[in-house]
C-alpha cells in the first residue's frame, strides 16, 4: 500500500523471527485499509475514541478466522466483511443531535 506499511510488515517478520517463528510479511490492501479507517471512525463516534484501534484489531482477528474457516479469502471479500459489520454498527447507533 505504501512504504510505511511495507516497513511495518517487515518489522512483524523480524519480531516473529526473534521468537523462533517464520511468518509471511503482512500486507494491507487499499480497500481493506479504507474499510478499517471507516470502522475506526464509526467506533470512535459511537463509543470512546480509544476503542477505534481495538475495533480494527478485532476486525483483523475476525477476518483471519473467517479466512481459516473458508480455506481462503481475497482482499475484496475481507473489505466486504468489514463493511458489513461497520454498516451494522452505524445503523445500531443513534444519530447525534444536530447543532443549531
């Protein structure tokens, strides 16, 4: 997606290696990134702002569990999965009162 996330992926590989594990560098698809940012926005406005990163972490865990359960999952399916839950969260959240 961009150099920051490429470098971060390599840091995860190195940290796993220091724990005697070999992992593939995680990557971030642009559509998935957009859905995660939208999820963070909704979470920050429906609960405490500090819940936003934890919501994204949970989305990643859930996406990985879905991938394992289905045997494979492409980036478009991950983005749609996150979008579905984010839209549910938005629908279940009362609208903020309008300012006058």
